[in-house]
C-alpha cells in the first residue's frame, strides 16, 4: 500500500464511481478497479460496495477512508515543508454566503505580510457542498448553517461523516434593505409587509441554509442571484428590494447604505457550525481565520 493507492480510494469515494474517478485521475477504468481490489485484498476487507446509486463505502471502509484523508493531508503538509513552502499562507475554507464570515476573512488577510506567497481557496456555497468539500479534504475547515430546530439532524450527520463540529454562533435572520426602503424606518419588518416587495434569494441555496421558502412563499416577487457581491448593488438600486441575512458588520452596512431589521418570522433561530475532519490538525492560518471569525461574531452579537 502507498499514498497513491489512498488517493485513488478517496477519489472513488468522492465521485461514487470507478469510471468518474478514473477520468479525474487520468487513468483507465480497468486499472483503477484492479488497484482498488488489490488494496482491499491487502487490507483484508471491502472498502466499497455497489448500490443502485453508485459505489459507497462499507462501514469499515468509511473508517479507513477517514484515516486515508488524514494521512494524505499530513503528507501534503510535509511536502510543503520539504519544498520550502512552509512560509506560504495556506487557507482552504468553505462557508455560507454570510457577510460576517467574509468580513472575518478580509480581516485575516489584512494580517498577511505582503511578501508572503498565498495558497487561498475561499468557497461560498450551500451546506451540502460545504460538508462535501470538508469531508473530501478539498477544504480544511468549513462553516455549515442550519435552522436551530434541525441541529440534531446536522450533528448526527457530522458524526456519521467523521467530522468534528462546534457552534460558531446562534442568530435570527434579519431583513436587509436600503436605508431608503419604505420599511426602513419601521422598528420591526413584518413578513406581511415585506411580501409586497421584491425578495433577493440565492438561487443555489438549500432549505437548510436559508429561510424556508423565504417570505414570498410562492416566489411571485423574487430575484435569484448566484454571486453574493451583486446583492448589495441590487438592494441599493432597486426600490423595495430586500433579502434575509445573518447579522452584518456595521462597516458593510454603511458602505452600501443598507439597514437590517428584526422581523416577526416564526422559527427564525439559526446556527452556524465550524466543521473539520477528525484527525485534521488546524494550521496556524486556520487558527488565524477562526480568531478573526470570533472577533466578528462579537462585533455583531448585539444585533
């Protein structure tokens, strides 16, 4: 067994298919199948089993693959040191589209000396993709968002996928709008009133990473976007537009002339979890980002 075989097995798990894994590894399918069989014979156990939905790990295979990902991460870290790249700033993180998180990221980047080399991968996506990126080892850490009453389901899923997790913050979604919005002077943005206006939503969000069905339940007045940066210009320039967000830093609000309002939406308590693979050692850069994340949470905790 060698690290290349571990890489092959991890790729098969990630794709759920020998054929797809072979394509991504630039090798032929028969050779990959043979390699996986030989690896299983060496281990004396089956790593995968075939199902109608594709190839999935066995119970023992799941344990083996978790260990394999950790070994590959350690090997990669040693290779960086041996190649003289230890001074490179490296951060691979998957997060929800949340301004408090992006603010923490920019604050972290401000601490990086200008002469340092960078290996930065900052991905904004939905909860399912975040879990996949961290589980596969593409990202070292991630932040997963869910409704508070779904927390038990998510915690069970994290354990099943051999992920460490800890809550980052608990919050209520706020209605974000221009400071010139007709409802901007109201103390509370009532859902009944908001339903008359255009709601901005993230088109690839899942039920667990946002407000279920939004305010406009029938999607009669919505604009779906797929790039977070455009949401601020839309909110600023389209009269009456609004969207649901986690509490945002005052700096972001003032920059785009926006305001955020509490609402009367039911079941509006949410949690963000910090996740990583069990056995994964947080890097100095991971810890630096997490520290800035904590600072930003404190900054917006009164909202």
